[in-house]
């Protein structure tokens, strides 16, 4: 039997037709055990599959890198030539880089496992007329499932019998309120959030009970489709990783080509033996190769990751995600619980006498009531006090302070009335409950009969205005229903939910109430306009991000009017453009793509819409962050360049699919995280611009030596010492480099633009030539005049390159001049330089180090030469900086003229 869930949605199918199609003869009896077994064997279990990449595969992947290939080749050559020390050092470099990469990738968790854990373990079904509990995996299409409060829905069900059934679907649809369910057929194109005749796997029954036919199991359920989407998503490389891959590949191929040419030239000259020439070329490759690049980048990212986690209330799961934040130019975010508090709040109260503004947001009962902009007390206004009391009494939700946070147990709308009451009162209203009429989707109101201290019996009622206003008309023939219906429409168009409140004194003989009793007449007390309010701090944060060139787009399951109202309050755009998921589905491919890129607000969206929106934004060249907290956000979180989940309100699935978690649930943390990401990228770029010229200087030393047919001034182990030891000392200074001024007023860097501009390449070339050229001149001068031996000259060459690095560091650290107040903005730089010099003295004077690296002691003369060459490097690069600053100022002045 084909699974009908794979063919078409079930919302529009009448239950009788569906029963016939699924071959279920009797809804009261359900399937027979034999038929259930047959269907289970044919269609498989009601379960989700997941796949985890083995750890050893992740480790082996770290060696799939051009730089690593070249280093492995160099290690093979040095082994063949029996240079054991060089081989060991090269091997250590390869292993260190692989371990760093492994821990970056293996740290990511598996969201699919969390989705599997959301499914119910058992289900209550009817089999052969008996109500039995079965393992969820044994459910089949056509099973009749019974639901009651507290159950997790085990599969996708078409409901055919409900009794005040309400299901919490926020994790799946993004809607904050529980959804009241019914059994009537709906249009086939009804959006997921409005499919009130369906119950979806992994959602939770909030109240009532019901029965439904299983129409989809396993991967065909809505949660299964999300699981499959998460599994299918292939996350692309981060912008930084793309830039580094391109840079590393380009440099590697360039170095290899140069090495081959130099080898050919050296062999043609006949000056070197094959072994000497081969070792020289290997030494040049090892010296020029930026093998310190992965380590340096990883250390800078790790430090940034640590700072975000310690200072900015974030958990960053992968190191590249830290830098990706700095590249983001679009943030696509869920609304409920992210931009808003997910705490319904009364903002206006309209009574027949007055209209009151209510301040304060969320369930925390702080705020006041204002009449004509003046604070008022409910005790001084009987109309306001009566409405607040009625809203409190006609309620079956509780509000409590837990660990400093106010939380509700029940419906968000009821919680809004409790919070509003406590804003004007310190004690609960008096009275004893005699009877209660719970809310039901059929009549859409709730009521409570209370006996007051003076013996008066009063009914308190609140509900949908279209149900409560006719009750007011029944009690008062002059009541203006149209006026309050118009007000309701106005508030609704502003994205607010409207609840009508009423009361009625009844005789002492009344012990019970029912719908007929309430509909016979109630005294109207007023309307309450409720909204899930924007987080106040988010508005300023969005303003800051817009100045930084970062657009914020809102994706929600809410009604478009509600979404637009929130977008305007947040200031997402000057004139926010809204598009619905239904409208997107009706567009052709080109228009859909344009709408996804151009809209500011997406309403009534499905999980598939969210994934498609992120994909479209990425294909348009944007670096996109996705912020969400629900299961429905998981595919988009995984697909985005950086997925960000909420730590408190977020589901385990969302947190697992994300790259970063905001532990304080504050969207404003994104603003600080982006600034941190930009600082980290700046510092990574500075470290690379610092690393390459000095690495190339080492290669040029060997290249110039081959061209001039001299003896080699440096060996491979000395080269690796320069690269790796300086990478884990001097370059650590960039970890502590503070953000430069104006970091959040400049636009994001363009996606796909090379890391190095023309001037960066020019500076790389002349600094490399300057350090290597001056170093070789000094080396040859001392050696040719017999002032030092070969070991001392080689040691001096190592220290010339290191001191060249140290002085060059002060030029690269900041865009300002080195000799300015910025000189002391990073005290750790001086401590790190001190540590580096301790290592250099060890290399130069400790006998063990002299033996391993073939070094010798230096006199003050050799140290003076090394310091002088380093200082020359700084002066020349600072003059270059002054010239560039002058040209930039001229350009700005010319553009302003």
C-alpha cells in the first residue's frame, strides 16, 4: 500500500474519504494486529534515521590539504637523505596541524540524534477494538491514535474527534500560542501553522483529548522532513576558510614552481651536488611554505572563541564560526522568542469610560497604567480595577518567580492578564471558586463563577470579542457592538490580539454555569490589546547593525499583519516589505528568488521556506546568519554561513544544528559578536600579512644563494624553527590586539574578495626582499672577511629574520603610526616579544639547542647588525604607511570638495 502522505496533504480530505482510502473499516476498532504487522513490514518503522561520520574519517580529512601534501613530500625527501632531525620537525608540524583541524570539526554535534529523541517512545492506539500502548516505531499509516494532555504526538495525524484539544506547536511552526484543534476539512493549500485539523509528530498536547488517523510516519512526517532537510544540507566553507584555501593553494603552487625552476637552474650550473641541491630546494620549500598559517589562524580563532564565551554569553562550537560573524551582511532571524520576548503582554486596555496605556513587557509584573500620559492607580479607577480583576479570575494559568525569572504554567494570553493585574495590585483578589467553564475552541471563551467575601456570586468571563460582544448586547440593547468590533479590527491590523472581558452578578442559588447561561447576557468591562512585544534592547541593536551594513530579515509563522507591525516597531527597514510563504509558493523560480532577496519580513513560513530563503540569500552572494530556536529552524540553521540558536528557549535540535548558541537568549549579543568577529578577522589578516613576508624572506635567502651559487646559510630545521616558534610566540600578539576605531561603522567585507589587495602584495614583496637581502649581505660580509665561522653566521641570519619579524610587528599591528598612542594599546605584545627573545637566546647559547639546530654563540656585533636590519624594516614600512595615509586624506578631501 502506498503511503498517502507522500502523495498529497490531508487537511482538505474528509475523514470518511480518508478512512476509505486508508482501508480502516471501523474507527472505534482500529486496525487488526495482523494488518498492522503487514503494513509495518511493507512501509517500515515509524522512526528517523541518522548518520554520524566516524571520528577516524574526520581525522584523515585533515590531511587533504595542498600545504600538508607538500610538507609530506618534504618529509619523505629528508628521510631519504637521512636528515632525521628535519624529518621529525616536519612530521611534528604536520601532526599539530591535523590535530588542530580535527578538534575543530569533531566538536560539532549531530542535530539528527536530537530530533530522534523528540519522538514519543510509546503511543496509545486502537487495535481490534482494544485501546493499547505500543512502541512508537510500530505505528503504521491507518492506525487510530488516542491523545490526551501531556502526550507527545507520535506521528502526523488527521484528527476526527476532539474534546477541547489544544497542542503546543511552537517548536515546529514558531507560533507561541497553543493551537486549538478541530476536525473539519480545510483548503488544500492551508499553511502548516493553520492546519488545525492535524496533529504533528513531536508536538505536545497542552490540554484536552482527541483521536486521529495516522497519515504519515517516520521520514514522511513534518518532523521527518525537517530531519531529512538537516541531513541533506551541506554546509559550505566559511568566507575565511575559502580565502585561506585560495591563498594557501596559490602560494603552494607558486613556491613549487619556483622550487622546480631553481632546482633546474642549480643543476644546470653544476655548482652543487644532487644531494646538496635537493636539500637546498627542500629547505627553501619548507622555509617559504606558510605551514604556520593554520596554527596561527587556529590560535587567533580559539582566543576569540574563548572571549566570546567568557564575555559575550555565547557558546561557539566551531572556531571558523567566530570569524564568520565578522563577514555577515544579512541576519535572518526567527521572531518569536528572538526579536520578541515570547511573553504575551497587554499594552492597551479599553473600557467604556477610558483608554489606558500599559507599560512594561513580558510576564515580569513591573510597569504602570497611564491615562492621557499620566500614571494612574487601578484602585482609583473602578473600570480599570474591574477589568483587571475579571481577567485574573477568568483564568487557569499560574505565574511564579523562579530563579529571578517570572514564568507561567498555562496559556500565554492568560499569563498576560496575570502580569497586568500584579502591576497594579500586590494581593490576589478575594473569593472562592464555585464553578469553571474552561476555554473551548467551539465557543472561544472561558468563565469562572466566584463567591465574594460579602456573599455576592459573580461570573467573570473573557474571550474572543466576536463571542463576548453579543453577550454584552444581550444584557444591554443599546450596547454599541460595531464600535468595539472596529476597535478590534484596528488593533488586529497593528499585530495585536484582542480579548474582551465581561462579568455578571448572579443569584446565590446559581451553583453552575454553562455556555447558554453566559450567552444570555454579560456586562461588558472592556477590551485588552495583547502583543508579544519586541525586546526593547533589540531596537537599538538593529539600528547599530544597519549602520554597520548588516540587514536584519525576520522569518516567522505569524500572520503578515502581526509580522509587519513588529517589523515597524523594530525598525528592520524604513518601509518593511512583507511576503508570505503561500505567496512565495505561487511565484515562478526567478520571482521567488528575487522576493526572497528583496523582502524584509517573511510571514506564514514553513521550515522549507526558511531553508530556501537562506539558500537564495547565499546564492545572491550574501554571508548569512540564521538566528532561531525551534525545530523548524534546524535546516536553515545548519545551512546558513553561521547558525545561531537561543540557549534558554532554544530546542536541543536547534542548538545542535547551530554553530553558535546565545546563552542569554539576547539578540543584542549578535551586535557584540559581529564586532568581535570583525576584530578577529582584522587580526587574522594582520597575522597573515605579518607571516608571509618573513616566510618569503626565508625562501628568498635560499633562492638568492642558489642564484649566486654560494653555500647555504640556513638549514631546514632552522627554517622550521623560525616559522613555527615565531608562529606560536610573536604572532600570538595579534590575539590581544584591540578593535580599531570605527569597526561597526564600516560595511562588511565583500564576499569573494581576495584577502590581500594590490598594496598588500607590493608590501609583501619589498619586505621579503629587504629582510633577506640585507641579511645575506651581512652574512656574506662577515663570512667572507673571516669575522665569524659558518655556524655563527647562520645563527645571525636566523636572528636577523626573527628581529625583522619583531620590528615589522609594530608596523602591521595597527593602521595608525607605530610611534603613536597605539604603541602601548596591546601590552601583551611586549610580553610575547620578551618570550620570543628568551627562546632565541636559548637557540643561540644552550649547547643542546646548538647541536640540534646547528647554531653558535653571537657577540654584540652580530646582535647589533640584527637589530639594525630590523629597525630599517620598521622605518621603511612606516614611511610607506605615512605616504598611504596622505594619499587617502587627499582622496577624501577631493571627494568632499
